[in-house]
C-alpha cells in the first residue's frame, strides 16, 4: 500500500508539474502561456484515447509485472522531459509519461483494494488519493520551487529519480498480485449498456472539465488577477493539496455510511468554489478558504465515484477503471482548452465562472444519479 501511495504521488506530481511551472515553461521555451497550457491538454488527450486500448492489451498481465513496466516507462519519459531542448521534444516525452499514466490509474485502485486487509477498502482507496493530495501539497509546490530556482527541466529529473526508487522496490520487494480479469473486446458493448456506469462517466466528465477550466490556470490567476506573490501562490497551492488529504481521511472513515452527504458536498463544493473565485480574490484569506473547500470537494468527487464504479462493475473493474481514467482525462484535456477560449475572450478573471457553469451541469446529473440510482452500493441512501 505504501509503495502504491508513493507511486500515486510521483505520477500526479509529474502530471501537475506543468500547471505549477506554466509561466516558467512558457518563458523557457519562448511560447505563449496558452500554448504551454496545451502540454496539459495533449497529455490528457493521450490518456483519454489510450487508457482503454492499453488496458485491453494488458488486461491479463500479472499486476506486479505490469506495474514494473508502467513505472519503467514513466522513469524513462520523465528523464527525457528533463533533457528536452524544445517544445516538441518536451511534448513527445510527455506523451510517454501519459501512456504510463493511462495504465497506472486503470490498475492502481483495483490493486490497492486487492492488497488491502479485509474490510479496509475505503482506507486503501483513500491512501491512493492521499498520494495524489501529497503531490499537490509537496510535489507540485516543491517541483515549482525547484523549477523556479534551478529550471523546470530539473523538476522532471527529480521526479524521474524518485520514480526510479519506486521501480527498484517493485522489482525487489513488491509481491505477486494475481490478475483474475477475464474480459474481451466483444463484451465491451454489453458493459456500456449499464446505466449506472454511464451516469458515473457523464458526471465525471462534466465535473472534471469544469474543474480544469479554472484549475489549469490557477497559477496565472493567482498571480495576475489576485495579485499574490510567488511565495503566497505556492502556499495556496499547498493548502489546496492539504485539503485533499483531509478529504481522504474523512472518506476512509465515513464511506459508505455517509455516501450521499459526501457526494453532495463534492459537486456543490466544486461548483461554489469556482463560482466565487473572482469575488474571493479580493482577500487572501477568502481565496485560501475557497481553495481549501474546492480541494476537498474535488477529492470527494474522485473517491466517491471510483467506489461507485467498483460496486457497479465487479467483473471487469480494471477495464471500467481504464474508461473512467480516460474520461477523467477528457475533462482534463477539455478544461484547459475551454479556459484558453475564456482567456482570449473575456479574460483570465472569468475562468472560475465558466468552470462553475460546466460543473453545474455535472451537478444536475449527480442529483439525477442520487435520485434514480440510489441503490448502487448499499441499496438505499443514507
């Protein structure tokens, strides 16, 4: 569980590194912020397109061997990012990271559940999400500080080095984990007839898209609109990640007993956090509270709907999770594109409003999900 948590940390640190270093990468490669932001979108689109095909190709591999291959590709691609001399070289190396990401997030949660003690599934899932949150607290801000001090390329070299340590542990100490998936392409249409599964996918796409409309440009927003200093921006981003750890701990203790409450908090918190972003930028304290609230809501959303997915699709969990990861990254890819349109149109200050509007659509689907599919996990809403 610990090595999976550390792996989640390095994968999410690498994924989010361009967000915290967007301005630095833009200046270093002599491209616009919106073009640098496309690195985030392209990464996400590769994950979205490749998650299902890659998982189908590897669906019967023993999990330990699969993890070694995934992390090995991740290490090599991050070192290549650190050695990139131009925009397109960085793009190609990020595609390699994205392919490893596509596979890792398809199998990470199911493996965590398999190796966790009986009755501790929620804790196992929250530990994986804790690795993600620590990436936001320490990984992205630390990567940002390293990048500002030594150059953004060194950030990727450091990420690759930590991942290399994870790879060594996987090779020499991680146990064999049997893969009991028996799923073929011909069974995919039947799986996609499941209305509960389709509802989860629709909610995730809308909420994640809305989130990344605003979050992809949070660094320039805090700098240019809120007028915060570089050090304060780093602190706010760390608190955003800390909120995720708090949310993970709450989830592990309260799911599924407080399933509905956590679900409602997730979509209302995300929508409200973004809608109030511009107004809250008048005060550092208000803006910080909003980011904490928003960060907790985002973590709840991811955990709740992953839990729902594993309850809904028990036969081909990794394949369903690959689709979840792919669609999650459709949202990650669409968000920065929509955000770029907003910046070119009405301006950077309005990204929160548009992100909230998209998330509101996801909230409507979430309400329908709660009202119509309330027996997904426990047979009733509590």
